C-alpha cells in the first residue's frame, strides 16, 4: 500500500491509530513540543529508552501507549552537538527503525487492528527529500498490508 498524504492536523485523527515520529537518540523529541505536552508518558518512555541504549538506540524504535494513542518513535540519528548526519545515513537508519517497528508489531498482540500509522512528513530537518522517505516506507509496509498516512 502506498503512503497516503492528507491535509489534516495530526492530532485531529481519533484513536485507535499509531502516531509515528522520527527523532534522534538524545531523548528530547527535538521539534516535537506538541507531542511532549500531549503524550508525557510516551515521551518519558522514549527518553528512558534512549538513556538505556544510548548510541545503540539509533536504527531502532520504541512503542508506547498514551492518551488512547499508540506512539512509535523511530530513532533515526545520533545527535552530536549541532552536526546533522548525512541524509543517506539518516535514510538507512530510518529504514532500520521502520523494520524494527514492523518486527515489534509482529510480536505484539494488543495493538489496534488494522494498524493505521499516521505521521507528519519527517525528513526535512535531515535534508531528506520526502519522496525518498515515502518510497522507502511504502516498500516496507506493502507486504504487511498496513496503512500509513501523513498529515501536514
């Protein structure tokens, strides 16, 4: 299934859905202040996960349940001072993170069925063309018959 692009406010979509965010391994959800305020339990769990795994968290994901939503954090980059990693490295890490998320979904039996994943268009802060991100996600979710929608 392809990624579906919609002009919604992501927080207007009612549960059950899985909100997907892309982030670094600092445990701060940089640029995602709305998520931090709205989903404090998910933020706490993501932060603890990053602290526990440190550098090894890059290329993985974490899933939390908060306020009726599933929140998936794709940890796609190391954040070392203010340097940003090469877009190709971030895209590879993003692919690993999505793969980790899909593997986690395969062993969970209590997430919403069918899984509807919703995200904002991420990648711009790492200078990734959205089309590259969308193509990668579409190829990965297609065999699993999952829906992925992006909101602007």
